[in-house]
C-alpha cells in the first residue's frame, strides 16, 4: 500500500514496480470527469473492479486530505477535488497513478453562506477536461485552474439565499461551463465560456426555489444538446446554445437533491423533499387575494405570521418566507400552496416537445421507498434506489415494476453518496463508510460488505479499473492488482 499525507511508505522499490505496472495499463484507463461520471450516470464501462477492499485490503494508495464532501473526478493522469478549512478554500490535484498531491491552490475564505450540518463549503464537485479543472465554491463563485495549477479565471457569484447551502456541481457543455443556481430568490441557470470565464448566457428560473440537483445532458437526434434540470416542482429542459426554456414537466417535489438520469430513450427523475413517499395529503389553501382580504389587518398587501395564525405555517415559516423579510407576498404564498401538494416519486418521461408536457410525456411513476439525498442509478435496464435505513429497491426501467426490495444487511444507516456501477457490480456506500457490493441483476445479491472505517458523504469515482473513495479524512484508490504488485497490499 502506498500512503501519502503526513508520511510515506519506505518501500520505494515495491512502489516503483507498482507505478510501472499502472503506467502500462493507463492506455485502457477511462475518465470520470464530473459528478457521477459520464453525463452524471454513475456508470463506468470498466470490466474489472475489486469486490473486496478496505483500509488494509486492495489499497493501491491512500492520501490524507482536508475536509470536504465533494467527490473526486478523474481525467487523464489527474484527480481533482475540493476541500476547505476555517480560513481557506482548496482545489487539489493528485496523480492518478501514485496519489501524490501535485498541487494545491488555496483561496482565502470569506464566509457568506449558511450550511446544513451535513453540508460544507466544499460540497459541489469539480468538472474537468484535459486542460483545466473548473470548481464552484458557493462563498466565491466559479474558478478555473489549468492542469498545472495556474489560475485561469474567476466568475464571482453569490451570496445565495438557500436555507441549507448550495450543493449543485458545474458541468461542461461543449465550450461552456454550466451551473444550476437554485435558491429561494433569483434562481438561475448560467453558462460561461470555459476558455475565459466570460458570461455566455444567463436564464432566470423564477418557477423554482431552493434545490441541490446537478444537471445532465440529453442529445436529441438533431440539433444541440439540451440541459436537463431537476428543480422545485419542475423538471425543465433548456437549449445549450442560448439557455432558452424548451419543455418541462410540473407537479414534482419542492426541494430536489438528486441528479436526473438519461438512458433507454427516457429521462428518469427522482423528486422528494425528505425521502417521503407519494403526494402529500391535498390541502387546498385559498388564493392569496382571498387570504389578504380576510387576514391582512394592517393592509400592507403582505401576510405576517401573526396574521396567518396557522400552526402548520409557523412550523414551515423558515422555508416559506423566501426573502426572509418576515412577511409573505403572493409569490411566496403560491410556493407554500405548491409545497403542500407536492408529488414525491420517481418518474420516467419521454424527452422532447415544447412547453408543458406533463400530461403527454410521463411514462410511469413509482411512489414508495424513496431515497432522500442519494441519486438513483440506472444500470443494465434496472433502476436502483437506496433509502435511508439501507432499504434497496430495484425497478424495471421500462415499466417501473418492482423487481426486488430488501434491506442491506450491516449497512442500515443514512445514505448521502449515490450508488455507482461497473463490471457487472453495483457499489453503495453508507454514511459510516459501509460499502455494499452487489451483482448487477434483477434478483441482485450481496457479494461483499466492506468497511472504510470512516464517514463517507462523497460519491465514489470509477476509472481504469480503480475505485476512488473519499472519506472524511482521506482519498483511497482500490483495485485488484497482479501478482507482482499485490505484494504492496
């Protein structure tokens, strides 16, 4: 095992043999360039991946890191991720082969954001190409670094108005860096030129409020790619060239956290506020004008909490009062009405069309045993859903029919990382670092339960026959190795 950070292994000769062996196998190595890998799918085309691994087993290298929840991305011979301390924001580049930190760029922190206790200033995952890495820090904005660590440009953003803090990750769309900035007021989708950081277009998302999802791309048979965004109450497709709103479905949950999926000629979106199932019990609140007529005692055209006189509204006030001025206007009231009638579920829809396609494009929906933070996985025509408590449900991607549901033995806590797959296996990592490995099948079975012995919030990366897991304190590279290099494990 090669260990980095505060100390290094003295077994230089063994390390050198391992490095040579790895270099010889880099030609077949794949990339994992953004959150959840190629187009956010969580799927690798690799054909060989380890089943058994942990701090003392099948470790190719381990590198100590500052804290952060962003996931590793892998492009060429580099790994990139972000981190933070009380005073700084870090962008880090590591060698894919050795795990050595090649460079670390530090930007002073100016805390402006509020974060949920499970969120961090370094939760958004970087996106990279062969020449640069692009990172989003909610306290700063977008920043681009060259492969060798030189800062290329900055695009300032924020402060944001998101009760739990921002978490969406940037993506690359042709020659643009695209970022979904969903917040309680002034939500937007923007694109900047990846070469110079200049704004290309910016589209207001007035129909959504706070959210944490990262977009994916849909490629129609003709024309430019479409940017698929999961937001509060809506899934919306935008044109990549100008950011124009093309088509959408409505009636979804108000606080989406997960990434949509594109596959099998369908788009799959998981939408839930807190892992609850199905629509809320219908609560038909009156329109804002009627409420004002009855309760606006000071006649200011807004509704205060005292005027509303509602226990349920009092419990939700911190997320309903979007601009945090102590009163509600018509826009905030309409959002509150929508919150009380949200639909939690997994939806399969046919992409394309113009305008609202809710009634025509939804193919099927599933309402039960929903994840909270962890995104679904589509692999080999099967959808995998892991609910907090370790309940795993698999669905037929064509019909939504339940194929199997069971609890993952020994891994029954919360799940923040999203499942990933490759080499006919599915990998699911719980908050405490328990990694369940399944065979990918309708009647899936557990192949192994591994323990990273540390908390894990980041989604793993898969590249070139290697698994990359970021825990609270380190980045691990796991892989099956041949007889020569296995002596280092």
